C-alpha cells in the first residue's frame, strides 16, 4: 500500500491541476490533463495488491478523485449553461434586429 503512495500523490495532484484549470476556464487544458491522468490511474489499479489492504486504499483514492471531479463537472456544467444563455441571447438579438429591419423597410 505504501508503495502506491507516489502514484496516488501524482494522481491527486493531477486531479487538483484539472480543477485549477476548470476554475480558470481553461477547457483545453482540462481535457489534456484528464487524458494525461488516465494512464496514471490505470497504472495504479494494475499495481495495487488487492489482498493486502489495497482495495480499501484504492477506494479512498477513488473517492478523493471523484470528489475533485465532481467539482470539475459542476464548473463545466455552469460554463455550458452560461454559454447556452449567451447563445440564446444572441439569437434573440438577431431576431429583434431582423424584425426591426423588416419594419424599417415597410
């Protein structure tokens, strides 16, 4: 279990970096860091000794990663909603402009 600590710290640091990128709205960086983190998680699972307390240790690590990822998902959803609102407002503005130009030409 203690031999998994360096990998665990690397994964948690990567997860925190993903969260920081999401907080900064650096979505390309979020995606890149997420892709870089996956092989680290795969390696951790492959090296875990499930019969010597590794399963419980992995469960705790997964819970930490999921908690951080939950915050990232919240930020992504908030940005998606903001962008959707902005697009909706833009469409309304264009409709108003077309109606104004149509009325102006009559």
